[in-house]
């Protein structure tokens, strides 16, 4: 997934949306973006199969 959407691009998009983190969290904003993209791409699959393809 990172070769299609490089981390730098995801960080810039998150910043452009005004959702930059104020502190370090368990799930960084970049990871949440990748997770949501995977859910959208693999929506017919159960969530545990989507997470298993990391």
C-alpha cells in the first residue's frame, strides 16, 4: 500500500485536512488512513481478513 500512497503523501494530505497530531498516539493518523483505505478496497471481506493483509 505504501508504494501507491507513500508516507510523505499521506502526511501532506492529513496536514492539508488540518488533522495533524498534537502528540504521539497508539494509532498515528497515517496508520488510520492506510487502515481506512484497506477497508474501502477490501470492503466485501470480513475486517479480520483486511487486517491480515498488512
